[in-house]
């Protein structure tokens, strides 16, 4: 299914959730949604003038969230979301990454939309799932790759940090998207233009095909096969008239 068809299906699910919440008298939930899908949900709710909804992912500032539509007599509440935290503990000497956990979780047969954020630190991984599958995962996972793990429901505070970053800085000709992409992935302007026009670049969770689109401070970039980036600063302008930038790459 192409992205446009996926978006149409998502909007249909959102519409159904709102209708069922209003007519059935109880909350309805869709997701987990990624950041782009969450923006689609917000835009859809604005278009149909429905305000009694909430996006929540099991923790503050979650990247992957569940959409909840609530009947008019209920105030949206995070405690009503069908989200459970699961903790996997392993030896500190074992080196496991985000992809290791995602691969093992999805290998059990669950769908990606049932899985939320995966938070990882030395010796511990906390991930969020739809509550209806938490017991299943607890019974199915005892190893991540070749590494043994101890699984338990819930998560102790403080949670592992949401993301690890590598700082970067560069100098570009302008804040155009092609200039910024070339700088953050270390390629030529010509190659970055090809990436953008072929749909490999997302700016603030939306596919952008215009090489001249403006990038602003706080913008999030995703370049297929190259990683995700946050642009923290644009400027000042150097003595030679070029623009200095700084940001972070997810690692």
C-alpha cells in the first residue's frame, strides 16, 4: 500500500473513532501513530472541528502516540489509554541497540502500530505497547538476538532517555532544504536535490519534494537511509556571507 492510500485509511479510522466515541459513550483509540501520522490526526480533527481528543504515548514527549477520541462528557485522560510499559533487563556488558529490540518484538508477529517508543540504556530497555499484547510479549520474549533478557511489566522511574544524539555543525549557502540536507548527510547539493525530488526527505514529518523549501530552527529532518536530524540553530552569518548551522543527529 502506498503512503497516500495509507493516509486515506488512517483518516477513515480516525473518523470511525470519533463517530463511535460520540455515539457509543466511551473512548476509542487508534494507533500507535508515528509523528507524521500524529500530525495527520491533528489536522483531521481541526478540519472536522472535533476537540475532545488526546495524543499520548505512555510518557511525556513520546514520539509514537495513540490517538484517543473521547465522548463529550469525558475529559481526555492519559490514564484511560490502553498502553502498557514493558521492561527488559540484560547484562551491562551486552551491547543491544534499538533495532535489536524492534526486530525481536516484531518477530513475534505483532504489527508495528501496536508498538510505541523504545527507550534504551545500559542494561535496560523500556518499551510501550498496546495493553492487549503485553502479556503475549512477556511470554514470548526471553532473548534479544543471542542475549538473554529478563522481562517484566511496568517501568521504574526515571525512564531511559528518549534519544541519544551526536551534535554537528556546518556552514551552508542558505537555509534551503537542499543546502541543509547536503550538509547534514555529507553529500553534494546535486545529490541532495536528487534525494529530495525522489521522496527520500521528510521535513517536520512531511514528505517535501521542493529543493528550495525553507528550513527553520527546530525543524526535524529525516533522510531515508541516512538518519534523523534536528536543526537547533541557523546563524549567525559568517564573514564570507555563509550561514552557520548547528544541530543533532539521532544515534
